[in-house]
C-alpha cells in the first residue's frame, strides 16, 4: 500500500445510500456506513496508520495495475499484470433501493484471466473514525468485527478448492488477513456486509455473479434513460452516474462529495466535510439532470427541497445553506485531533460550521431550479408554492444586508455581488412562476425589490477602475462566481460592462484555461494558506466564453479541462498548480457543471453547422 495515494488515484463505487473509494493499489481507504454522513469504517485516506483499510491485492509478486469502469456502470475493474499471470478484481455494491437501511454489501470478486497469482486480503476496520474498539469473532463460514455501535461481516467465496481455508487466515489485534492462490479461470473473493443480523454464511461464486449481473443491469437500464447523444457522451454519462452515486435514494438528496477532510492545499487547513446536501449544489443538479432527461431524480430532489422550505417557513426562519441527507439541520463541526489528515493536512474536520452562515445566493439557486422544473412539467403543489411565496417575502426584507457569500469564507460578512445577483434571480423566477401559473403572491413588491437589486448591482457591484464586476462592494477583487451573470440573464453577453469583466477575469483568474475562485492572497478570507483552481469555475468560464461568442475558445478550454480528470473520468473539487487533483473527491459541483457545460456547448456548436 502507498501511505497516501493521490486523490485522483481512486475509483468510486456505491449503492445509493453510501459509497466507498478504492485506490489504484486495490485498497478501500474510505467507507462510511450506513450513510454518506455516518462515521467512517475505513478511513486510511485521512490517516494511513490509524484510519483503517481493506485491501485485496496480489501478494509477493511484482505487478502493475490499471483501473477502468465496466462500461455503462460504476462497477470498478482493477487489472493486475504480473510475470506469471493476469488477474482482475471487480468491486461493486449491490443497489439497496429507496428504503433506508443499515445493511450494505461491498463485493470484491477476483478472477484469474491467465496464468496464476497469489492474493492477499487484509481487512483492518476502524469504527467511528478510529475511535471505537471492536472484537473479532471467528465463525465457520466467515468473521464478524463487532464494535459498540455496529458490526461488519467478512465472508469469502468458497467454491474453488484453492481458495481461503482455515490455515490461510490470520487474526490479531490489527484485524484479519488471509492468502489464496488462483489459477487460470478461477473465481473467488470476499463479501463485506454491515449490520448482518445472522451468522456469516459463505456465498457461491454463482451467487456473486448473479449480484454482479443485477448491479450491471440496474445501471445500464438507468443510463438508457439519458437523452444525451452529443460530442462528449462518455464523459457526460460518467458524470451522470457519479451524481447518481452521490444521491441518497431514500430522500433524493445529493451530497456535495462522499468524503471529508481532503485538503484544498496539501499540508493546509482548508479541510472541510462535504458529506451533506447544500441547497446550492443540489439545486444546480436539477439543471444537469433535466438536460439529460432524468426527470424522476430531479423531482425527488425537489420534494426534498420543498420539505426544507416548509420546515423553514413553519419556524419563520430562512433556509439553512446545507442539511444532512435526511433533512435534519444539526451539523456541529468537530476536529478529529487523533487523525493526522491526508498527507499530514490537519485539522481533520467532521460536521460543518458553515451550516449556520447567511448565504443569500441559495434562494436564487433554489428558485431557478423550481422555475426550470416548472417548465418541464414538475409543478409545485399548493402548499409548497405558499411556503415559497412566504420565503420570497422574507427575502424582500433581508436581501440588502452583508452576508457570508458563496465560498463560505470566515472573515466576516460583506455585501457580496453574487449574493445580490442570486437574490435578483430568486425574485425574478418567483414572479415568472406566479404569472405562468396564476399563483397568488405579492408580485408587485417582488418586482419593486427585484428592480432595486438590479440598480444596486449596476451602481455598486461594477468597479469603474477595474472595469469589472467585483466580489463585493468594498473591494476591487474579482470573483469567478460572477461568470454566471450573463447566462442567468442579469446582463446581456454583448454589454460592454460584461465584456470588460470577462477580459478582467481572463487576466486575473485564468491560468492556462483553469480558473481560480478568487485570489485569496488579495482577498483575505479568514483562512490560512492558498488553494488550487476550482473545477466548477473552469466549466462556468467555458459557458461564459460561449455565451459571449468566443465559441472556439470555449471548446478548447473545455477540451483542456477534460484532460484533468482521472483515468476513470472523475473530478475532485480543485486542481493544484502541478495538475494534481485536490479537495474532496469526487465533487458534485464539478460533475454537474461538466454536464451543463457539455450540453450547452453542444447546442451552440450544432447551431454553427451549415
């Protein structure tokens, strides 16, 4: 095992309630159960020595490995090439369904393509972020790791005579390890299961194969619903599956990422927990999902959003910026001081203290998604509309105040231009909804406030010396979030104020096609260190270029960005100056913006055809 594989040297598998990251050296080094936001069982990604891992790899031989996904699925294949043979490992999680459950299975099926090879299994769970002790129970057909809060069952396949037998297994204080040898055409492996109520019972290779086929067929049937047949079909479909993997099926809530604590700068302190549902991120996903034809997924998230709006208005409160996947709002931030962090990047944080921030832009993202959904026939119910109208009345009273901003800085509140812009979007889309459906609402007041926001942005958000819209009213710093101004309709793409803003972004925030959110050295954000370019902002930049008529520049920038994905087509949150992926991984923001950008750019390129 490498102590800390690069972030991009991982594949993602999942069952629509939780997920696991598997490195290129065949190690599960991140897995939380029973949900995305539950404590980790394997957390070597945050502490290689203490965090816990689950490896299945060739033993005692030199080999190279390569990863790919089974086409049309998130079934991860790792191929081993050694001097004496070629084998491959298939990692997958059978889909659990829409009912929340504590039982989850991770199946590691290894088969020998040719020759022979010896393999080693090494399972060292560390429950509750490596804080809970456990006991290891040996049973005739498997083993159980049992802590005070959960159990984990490890069961081998036993159909092939050369597979694991009692003499091959070693149990100690660290965990369990075993070895077995496979010859050509042999199949074997192990099943890891959480919260199994019964004693371990070995399954046959035929049963494992049936589960593999069911999982494959589920994902291919799902992907067949996609309408997209454009230029970048493979990348778009992989991004769609990645978003689906990060969606909690019982509620339809999308997590920002399945990981916590991965740094925005190796060795730095910008290490956040992203295993929650941001109103902003999930609302953006509606655009991506509807563009591809995944109406059911968009509708389920909108039901989740509707419940959050109702909860907020019933308590006469604003929306919180993020929630747990079940809709609960308690996300206290805690530092895990006993973990060293990815490559020594401490502190390791779980929970997220930014949940209590005031970020006015979320109302624009929410209403923009509701208005788009309405145009696709997903019409809000009466009670949902009534609460939404009440939320717009609240926004009319509160939009003109300092806030914390989209990037969750911790340097104090400001009059952020993006927050004002999205408040304008919220009221504008609410007016459209009310007029289109003849729904009740104080549209006269909403119109007055919408117009006041517009005038304020034009008067105070544009910096005359920089000839650009700036991050907030008290600075001359640029902010990549404002790349969305033209697409959202606040300003025409041919307006001189917008054209000069785009030129300023070119000069200040773009580094060979990659885009920084802002310059943290020039814009103090209350956090130590720096960060890489932000992948979503690069995709936004592509759309802004295309919207402004620079379609060739847009396509080249997009094609360059595709080269920064990992070999499996996955993106983290950011890209370091070295080209290495950093931040939590994979990142929903990156993948949903890839989908929206690809589909939009396809349309514009098609229009240029003679």
